[in-house]
C-alpha cells in the first residue's frame, strides 16, 4: 500500500484531470516499479484518445540499399560498398516489389535504407517515382530525417527543396526513424556522425509546414537512462505543440545482435511495457502510440494494447533492418492473425491507411472513409478503386 505522499497519487490526479505531466513526473513514473498503475493510467489516456479501437494496416517494406556511409554502433543492417552482402535495388526490382504490394492489397509502402555515397539524389527520387507510376494508389511513406539530411548534402540543396521534389515525385509522409535518443550524452556515443537532434527536429518541422504528416520514434534499452528517455519525449511533445504534424509515436526496443553493441542485453518485457505506458502518458498531444510487433514480439505487442498502444503496425512484408539485428519475429503476419491478436486483447480491430482513414474492402478493391468519431481522432474520407 502506497503512502499518501507517494508521487504516483499526484500523477494519477493529473492524468485523470487531463493535465500535462512534467519532466519530473516522467522521472517519477520511470522510478516506479508499480507496472500495474502505469498501465492503468496509460490505458485511461489510450481509451480517452482512441476508444476501444486498435489499428493495423496492410503494408510492405522496401530497403533500396544497405550500403551506408555511417557506422552507428547499434546498426546491424548497414554494409560497406565492397562487402559481399552489399546491394542496391534497381528499377526492375523496385517496380516488382511495388507490383507485389499492390497485388497483396497493400495500402502503404514503407521505404528506408542506407545512405549510399555513390548514388545521386536522383536515384532516391526515382525510387518514389517508379513506385508511384507502378502503383499510384499506394501511399508512399519514405525516408527518415537522417536520409533527408543526407540527400540535402549530396544534392547541395536545402531540406525544403529536397522535400518538395520528393513530394512532386509522390512522397506521401515521413517515417519516424533516425531519432534514436536525442540527448547528446547518448547520441554522440551511439550515432554521433549522423543527423543531430536539432537537424532531425527541424526536418520534421519543415515537412509539417509543407503539409506532410510524419511519425516519431525512440530507440531505448541500450545505454540510455530514464532522464534521456523523458528528455526525448518532452522534445517531441514540444515540436508537436508547435506543428501538430506528428501522428504516431513508436518506441523501438533495442536489438543488439550483430551490432557493435552486441555485448548489451535486450530490454526486458517489463521495460517494454513501462516505456510504452510512459510514451502514452507523456505524449498527450500525439494521436497514436504504436506497438511495433517486429521489435517487441507479437505477445508483448498484444499486451501493449492495454499499456497505452492503440496500433500494431501492419503485415510488414520484407522488413530487413531489425531482423538483421536479431529480431526473431516472423517476416510478416497475416491480416487474420493481426485481427485475432487484437480481438483476443479485447479491442476492436480497424484496418487503416497511413493517414488513419478507415479501410473497407470488397472483392479486389478497397476504399477509405470517415470512421466513428473518437475524441482526439480525425479521419477524412477518400476513395480508391
């Protein structure tokens, strides 16, 4: 039994009243071992924001190249140009992947990869254009802020110009990767060469100003400490206050295998659920929190639907980055399996597209339309035959 001075009691009052939690509140939650209370509070916010719905989508990943100029300690995906495992996908391979995705009924292609110093910016634009010409109905979510900064450097053009050209080619939104941990004590040690915290935030700020929605991530469970994680969440919350352009936050559990940090253990299931709950409680202005089953595992992701998460991601065909780092999850799951996991967790499964329009299927076609009105959720109508 907790004492009357327990900080969780005051935090509970603020959460129930819909008031914003402070940095110190976040640290108090991190310090608590009362996982049940954290889950209860996060679930309160989750249901206040998204009711009893749990979202998923039908998507496919494309990683155009694994050659990368950066050598981030945690990355097991990258390759040097001369390695046997190094690759670059050509037009035919990209087009075939887009055709396969369209045939499977995918509504989204998720594109991220290495930063290949021998490829021109035009190649990355062409990847988007080739897909859009092949499967115009599929939403293209492509290129992290780290990639956008790299394109700006090799093209010697502003971030805004780079984004405008990609939008013209068919870019629909930005993924949230590359955020890792914002605090310099950690970032400089694990990925100091790539986009700075300020650059990552400014690229998303610019994307939002141009009308793109984006996601945000945090890589946790390596050398990060509680204050680093709370700092990360507060910085994201501040930018969301400014732009309103983020739609989903995805906590990413560190996978050490085959990386320079292979000596570190994976985060525990307790930590996974605690970070999920903290994310929902601190990010009061983010509409959605995703339990990315590829990194969490299907069972933990299912439990996370009661710890603040309202989204399981999707079918995730052809994912390479986290499987190279030791993820033991399947390369894909079926829609039936996702819906079963959601239903078994006591939630109502809803297929969505990238921008959280509800997807309805009939025969070989799908349409998106406005969904049931849920506080904090805005869905507009659209159609695709």
